[in-house]
C-alpha cells in the first residue's frame, strides 16, 4: 500500500511539472499593448453603457398623472 501511495504521489508531481512547460513553438503570439488596451477599453465602455441603460429602465417613473 505504501508503494502505491508513493508511486501515485510521484506521478502526480511529475504531471504537475509537465503542465508548467510551455515550449515556444506551440505558444501563440500575444496581443500588442495597444490592441489589448483598445479591446478592454471598449468592453469597459460597453459594460458601463449597459449599466446606465438598466438603471434608467429600472428607475423610470410612470407617466400616469393620477
């Protein structure tokens, strides 16, 4: 039983080390800083606009003059 536990621990540690190995040939090229800034800035602007629209719709007063 002790050997089985030791072998399992060694295999788990060996597999964990393999996940950290990122060879350069299979790695994709990253975005340029300008592209990343434009994309994430646009997404932040879109999220802000969506929040404003939702708040405006939820706080709208009724037009009934009763």
